[in-house]
């Protein structure tokens, strides 16, 4: 079973899986900070982060762990820079 954990209204939520043995497995989570050395590097890393988060948001919707109409996920589907 895949789950999202919203801890103390903290975003992004934590994405986990409980497998058939009852073990908890970490799954891909939203990236919310980047480190960079130059402005060009910042732009590149930020673009990668936005794409990664958008794909994860779409995956969570497909898993029915979120709805496209949910306010919290819209910032990952339609990011503003």
C-alpha cells in the first residue's frame, strides 16, 4: 500500500510504501531545495527539480493519492518560478 504522510501540515508530504511483510519503504519524494554554484547551474538544477516534482505529482494522482484539484499538489503540477 502506498501512502502520503502529511506531518503537522508540513509540505511536501512524505511518500512511503507498506509492503506485504509490513515493512515501510521510502519512495520518491518531492524535491524542495537545490544547491548550485553558478547562476547557470541554478537554472539547470531548478529546471530538473521542477520536472521531477511534476512527474511525481502526476504519479501520485495516477495512484489516487492526490487529486489534480487538490490545492497542495497544484504547486507541483503548475509551478511558478
